[in-house]
């Protein structure tokens, strides 16, 4: 907590706002891990002149298990509802960013929905919930077409350094290859880093003529235009 919210963080932010931010027509978003709603209110209350809004991570940790994000757990619906409601209510005088996905998180449709039988319904439900709350919504690449976690054929296909380190750790801890494959599929940052699927009829989904850094997702999860 100390590294995330140092004793002079508000002093420094207020100085930066006065000397720099207030002189430009800009919007500011703070990435604030380990921050509670009370602390977030201090960051975002307009009267304090610090930041416009924050990215907080409490709802991202509800499905963490023995190995943190590399888990077979699912976020309990009641806990998710309670957490989102808390941030809505407690930041009445401040402001929150709203998000399900980013470059470090698995795809929301796979994480919170059913990406097999009800992928489209899950994507629409999550989008409706996100945009129905108070705050500024952030939509991450591929979220708008309901992209899901890819099925990499081999563990060696994962490029993310964090995932590679966890694969080694899990093997050293005697975890089965099936377990390792499952938790990587659930939690790896590479889930968010596969190519944007612009066009299902083109090579590499129209993302690039070159080979993408991350393998193409399998199976294909492109959402046809008629169902958007």
C-alpha cells in the first residue's frame, strides 16, 4: 500500500495540477492499484484539484485464487455486484473510470460470461452494464465485437513474460499440465494481445499482412457484422 499511496502523493498531485495540468485542456486518469473508495475520492474530488478520474482494480481481483490471476476461480456474482455498487455509491462526489478489459486482463466475455453458448449475449450484457453506470467507460480493442480468450495450441505459444514465469513456477510446484493450460487460458495477459479481428474473410483477420506477435486465436471468434 505504501508504494501505491505514498504519504505525499496528494501534495505532489496538487502541485502537478497547479503547475502543469490546469494550464491545458486535458483529461487525467490515474492508475491506482491498492486504492480504496475513500482514497479514490481524495484523488478525484474536483474541489481538491488532483485528477479527473482513476482506474481502480478491486473488481479485477475478485476471481483471484492460490496463484493470483492464474486461477480456475470465477468471480462470485454477489461479490461483483457488491463491489461495483460500492464504487458507484462511494464516489458520489468524485469520478470513476469504468472498464472490463485492458492490455493486462483476460477478455471479459470469457471471464464473466459464457463464451461458448452465450458469447453474444454475454458481450451485450457486459456492455450494457458498463455503460449504464456512472463514470467514464473505456472500451478496449476487440471488446466491441465480443472477442474472447484464445485457445493457444501450446504453452510455448504464450509470449507474455509474466505468463512464461508462472508456467515455470507452476511446473516447479508440481502442478499438472492440464491445470497450467487452464489457468493460462483464464489469466494470461496474452488473452488481450491477440490481433483485432477486423475481417474474418482476410488473412490474419485483416490485422496485418505480417505475422502477428501473438498467435491468432483459435477458434475464430469474429462477430459477424449482421449481429453487431
